[in-house]
C-alpha cells in the first residue's frame, strides 16, 4: 500500500519534473536570433567557450541559450565577437529578453522566514524588500542578468519569456 509520504513525494517529484520541462532558456545578449539556423548546424560553438561565466549552453542541433542555474551574465561582451559566422556581433542588441519574477508562493521571505540570498547578488538593486520580508523585483531596474536565480534556496525566482 502506498504511504502518504510516498504519495506526496511522488507528487513533489512530478511537480519538479514539470517545472524542469517548462524551464525557459533565453538567448544571450549580442545574439541575432534571426540567424539561429546557422547555429543548428554549427560544429564548433566558439560562443560557448567564450563566456567566462560558463552560462552559454548549446544542445545538439540547438541554438545557444543562457542557463542561469549557477551563474548570471555580466554583460562583459566576450561572446559578442566569438562567432566567425556573425551570429553574435557587438552591433546586435545587448539586452536579455526575459522576465524575472519572485514567486511569493515559494519564497521563504514571503512565509515569515528570514532569507535575503537574492539581495546581494543583484548589483542593480532591483530587488525590493519591505524591511526583512516580501521581496519583489522592480521591472524597470532588472536587467535579467540571472544572478539571483541560482542562489535562491527555494527555487522561487522564475524566468519567463518577455512577451511584448
Ligand atoms: S555577455 Fe559575457 S557573461 Fe554574458 S553571455 Fe556573453 S560572454 Fe557570457
Ligand atoms: S535578474 Fe534582475 S533581479 Fe535578478 S540579479 Fe539580475 S538585475 Fe537583479
Ligand atoms: S532568495 Fe529566494 S527565498 Fe530567499 S528571499 Fe529571495 S526569492 Fe525569497
């Protein structure tokens, strides 16, 4: 017979798997998405090696994307001239198109537990705490650098497509 613990463990596992499947990986700054087809057949992804933060990842037959699970983007522009096919270029947009938000349902500081793990890595002062609790991200200040995401012990910081 399935115990309650097994049941809820499986439920949590399924939710985690669903979250993994739904994860959104944005394009890097300086990347021209209209040329992404070139990347699909690229066998020497110099862009991946160019990033000092090691956040540019490329799957087989996929364009390169940013993975913020460990680090974020410093906008150093090392990737900007890394591609001999001109997919990355200094003249391309230097922003990251993504919407970063704190999910109050998962955030410790929204549940009376002191946590400010995301505060210090945000050099843009884009995370607003009301005293010790209730953090939220100020969209006008957030550069979508991603540095707050991997440090959150509760995985409460979400990354989504930035819809127009
Ligand atoms: S700007 Fe720098 S840190 Fe950001 S993706 Fe490019 S190489 Fe990496
Ligand atoms: S993604 Fe936004 S909120 Fe998070 S560290 Fe970067 S600027 Fe701050
Ligand atoms: S690090 Fe995560 S849990 Fe902690 S305050 Fe920030 S969003 Fe909330």
